C-alpha cells in the first residue's frame, strides 16, 4: 500500500535594510523528499527607484522565479538567501536542539531547510535581507523582548556551551542559549555573534576541542598581515577568555546603528554549485559585469591571490569571497575574511586561477595572468614586492599585542610563511 506524501508549504515576506523595505515573497515547498523554493518580487520593489536584483540568479521582473538545489550539497534557496542560512556549525546547534526537544515531544516534525533558514535571528542575519511572517514580525530565535545577541561579557558562557556541544555533552540549556548566538554564520568551526565593546556586531571564533595549533591566533595574524599588505580586510584581534584566545572579528555587513549592507558570496554571484570547479578569472568577469569600481577590485583581487599563496591560505572556496552592494545593482569586493594559514597543507588553492591553469601553486602563474586583473608587469611586480615584504615580517606581527603568539605558536605556523615561494619572489623581483 502506498503511503501518502507529506506536503509542506511556507511563505514569508522578503524585506531589506533597517527600514524593512518590502522586496517580495519567498515560498518554500516540500513534497516528500523533494524541496524547492520560489521568489516573486513585489510591484512596489520593481517600481522603487532604489531597486536592484538582490540575488544574481533572479531577474528584475514579475512572477514567481523557482529554484531547486543543483546537487545534494547545494541549497534549495536562491543564492543570496542561501548566504544567510546557517552552515555546518549553525546547523549542528539547531539539529541537536531539535533532537533533544523531539525526545520530549515525539510528535515534533522533522526539520526542513526552511526551519534552518528561519532559525537564524533577524538581528544578526548576514547582509541586509530580512524575513517577516504574515503578521509583520521578523523571524527571531528568541521571544520578543529577549536579547539574542549578547555583549562581550557573556562570551565565556557561549564558549563553554560551544565546547559542551563539540564534546557531545551539551544540555538543553546550552542549546537554547546558543540558538541565534551561534547559528547565523557560515563555516565549520565553533563561533558566535556578539556585540563588541564599541557596540559593533562582531564574530567570536573559539578554539575547537580538536585543534592541534592556535587556529584563532593564526586567523587574526592573517587578517592583520592582510591589512598591512594593502588588502581591505576585516578588523580582528585576540581577546583572552580565561586564558583561551578567542578571535574577535568585526562584521563588515553593518554600518552605523544597525545599518545593514546587502551581501552576496562569490558563489552566489557566479551562480555556482558547490560541486563545480570555478575560477578567479570567472570572479574577475563578474566584477567587470557587476562591479562598482571594477579596476580597483580586479587589482585588489590579484593582490589577495598573491597574499593567499604566500601565507598558504588554501581554504579559498567561493563562500570565502564576498561582495557588498553599493548602488543600483553594482557591487564591491567585501573586505577579506576567513583567511587562515595552513602550515600542514600543500600550497594549492581550492578555487582555480582559470579553467586552463587549474589551482594556484606558484607565483609565476599568477604573474602570467596579472593582465587579466588589470595589472601590467611592472604594477604586478610592485604588488608582489609589497606583499612579500609584509609576509616576511610575519613574526613581528605575530608576537604583537593584537595576536599574542607564543614561541610554540611561531614554530607551529612557520612553514606557512617561510617556504620556497618566498625565495622565488625575491628572484622574480631581481629580474
């Protein structure tokens, strides 16, 4: 006998910015195991002088525009919506909380992709897109009147709850506390959203129980070096918490008092599946098509590629590159983020340089392609000289007060910064 297929349909209003300007309707449908979504722009948005396409896989026009996952690893939502959904760490928090509540109430239905999306708190959702229910309320992870994003003083409580979750020893109280605080951000590692001492929305990244080196110090070092090397990068520093180094990284998708800046990942801008090999020349093409200042961003992107190679940042997938909206559908490269030195990895980029070149493995291939990024040979060599000089000075930055590496940390990370490509850079600059 055939079992009846369960059907679920949910609809929310898509809004944007601090004012919550209506943009359209987001509909989610699940029939059995099949899930898909659709977005329809509101007439008011289409006639708004400030309108723009909020996601590259949409068109500015009337009618519902459907979307389904291109692969089991892709989202059922359009790109810019998917960018606001929780990733591995956030989904782990939500799933564990749901599993514990389902033990108390076995009648609770299984989680859907829409449940994960709506579990992100409105206050800390990435970018400027916001989701509102039929009663005009923004989706929150906590009850109205309760604070979802804690001040810096509560960092210790979040850290201990995160550690308990990693060890599989979390309580229901731990999970309820982490809801909204640790679910709005992408990535694998434990983290939270917090208000820093200056009142800015920030990310707190914690050491993982399985770390064999100080990953948090490594990321802050990389971001500090990036800024010294002429790269616009997220502002970061180490905060000591009971002797534990926590990376405090200021969010760049906010401005002023809760001003929200629209955001798209490079994956969304390229409409790329997670199972596809994509390239930096494709990002460069997108910058030419959608860029507010294409020449500056092309040159900035090439500078980042040189920097990534010299610090052995090989986790450079498309979700780790982003764009911020400026005006009328034109975008700028976001500040660099999620930059990490990997001393235990081969120097081979995750995103290819081009379809012909494959992954980035040496400086010569970058110099050979510099013209594609609006740099002639002399300008490219000048950039290489600047970046190499900063990376060569990594130990001085590492032991400074913003990072605070110890002798053993320097030994752990040395091979990420001191290698043959640094020597090759010297030779190339002498030619």
